[in-house]
C-alpha cells in the first residue's frame, strides 16, 4: 500500500497507544501469563514504555503507571 492510497481505517497514535497499553495490561493478568513471572513482567514493561509515549492528559498513561 502506498502513501496516496486510502486505508480502511485510520487511527490516531494516541488512540492506538491507549489500546495497546490496555491490551498489554489485560493480557498480563491472564491466567496463562500470570504463572510465568518473566513473561508477565515483560508485558508490563512494554505497557509502561507505551504509556510513556502517550500524552500527559491520556487516562491510560496514569492507569498503566498505577498498575491493573
């Protein structure tokens, strides 16, 4: 797909980042990951990195910092 072709759906970076942070936090709490501390920790670390890139007024930024 080239830059001049329309996409089916365009998403603002803040919205995409919010959703990504939310999913990472939710998955880290799942039973399959909860029992593997290093994987859970990696997911939460990624969520924090995504949250750092979100705008200060973005509600997911603070939620990720506080934890699930």
